[in-house]
């Protein structure tokens, strides 16, 4: 790759950023389409976030992704917020349109791409269970409730957070939404009634590899589709147990590729095949 005076610069800001796959994914996409762009990791301390966002404008950086822990924190420094990102309250993609910084969130739709295109699932009329009620759950739930699903049930260790997310979602959707805690064993029957169950919690991710997002996995049956948004390890304890009980499984590498494909399109205006980005995730 030749870098010259016309090379367009993109990047990702976060803390940490040393394990991010985004530079490999986006640079592979530029190479595939022969675009004169480069994408670099940018480690930013929290106190420098306002300066870092201003620098995007000052240095004519064409776009940046935002990763943990800054997805909410960058919002006050943007010029425009996409309505979806506004409702979710988190931004993972900032596009610099001639000095105007626009914030988007492609995380939830990234998972939808993975489920529909990669796993070949038709979400129409499906009952979907979501484990967790944090930031990741919110972006995924928002995207799923824009699809023609039958119902969404949010399960969370802290029931009040599941109820709050349900109430937020109901303001933007007419889909049936339920909230469920783990106080009694009713959740087991509830979970079994879903077609698809998605883990959005960090239970199972390093260093919590021995943790499960639900207290009991006896609800899993053949015919269930179990998905984890974690991609390291590539098979979490949740996915291992689900697979042993006969469920089909999918890890989070497709969601990562999917959010990248959507961010790439917002950044460049071009479409990139899903597998070009997916191949770069290790
Ligand atoms: P993120 O932005 O990654 O979603 P978050 O907003 O901090 O992170 O939310 C983390 C979610 O994972 C929460 O739903 C949390 O449950 P609580 O609301 O009860 O805290 C859930 N979570 C984290 N660790 C968990 C564990 N070991 N078991 C079950 N749920 C867990």
C-alpha cells in the first residue's frame, strides 16, 4: 500500500485498542476495493476525548469508530446524531462530512446482518430472548424490534434494568416486549419458548470464561438457536452448553464484521462483501 498526499485517514478510538480487529477489517476492505485509505488504532485517555473528537475535524480524519468505554461519552462533542444512535444513547461510528461530525450506531444492525446473512435466519415471527440489559443489549434490542419479529423477552440478573429497557423500547415499537428476572424458576419455561436466545452480557468473556449469563441452562433443546456476541473465546461456556444440548450456535465474530460492514458504508459510500471483513477476525 502506498501512502501519499491524497490518502484518506480513518481510525478507531478506545481504551484499550491493542486487540481491536477493526484496522485489519477496514484496511482489507480498502485493499479489496483499491481505495486510497488507511485505518489506524488510536489509544485515547478519557480526559482527552473532547480533544480527540475535535482533532477528527481539525486533522480532516474522514471517520472514526468508537469502542469501549467511550460509546456514550463522545456524544456531547458531535454535531449531529442519527435518530437510532440517539435512542440507543451510544455511538460506534463518527462520520466527518466536511467538518460536520455525525454519530451513528451500527452494532445492533451488525448482529442482524450476522443472523440473517451469515446464519441464514429469517427473523420474521421469531420469539427472541435477550440475556442482559446493558448497552449492548440496548442496541441489539432496538434493531430487533425494528424487524417483524413476534416478541422479544429481556432476561437480566437485575430485573429492574430489564424492565427499564422494556419500557424504553416500547416507546419506539409495537412488538410484544417482556422483561424477566431470575428470582424464581419461571424463567426456565419462558426461555424454552424462544426460537433464538442471544447472550449480550460479558459472562463467558475473558477473564470470566467460567461464567454463564443465566443460572441454569436446562431449558436448551434441539431446535433452539443460541447466539453470543462474545467472539473471544470463540466458543463461550454458554455456546458450549447450548451445543451439547442440541442447539445451533453462532458466536460474535459475525456481529463484529457486520457492524464494520455498515460503518464502512457510512464512511465511504461503498458496499463491501461481509466475508472480506469476517476473514480478518481472529
Ligand atoms: P455492555 O455495554 O457491554 O452491555 P453493561 O452496560 O455494563 O455492558 O451491561 C452488562 C450486562 O451484563 C448487564 O445486563 C449485566 O447484568 P446486571 O444488570 O445485573 O449487572 C450483565 N452481566 C454482567 N456480568 C454478568 C454475569 N456474570 N451474569 C449475568 N449477567 C451479567
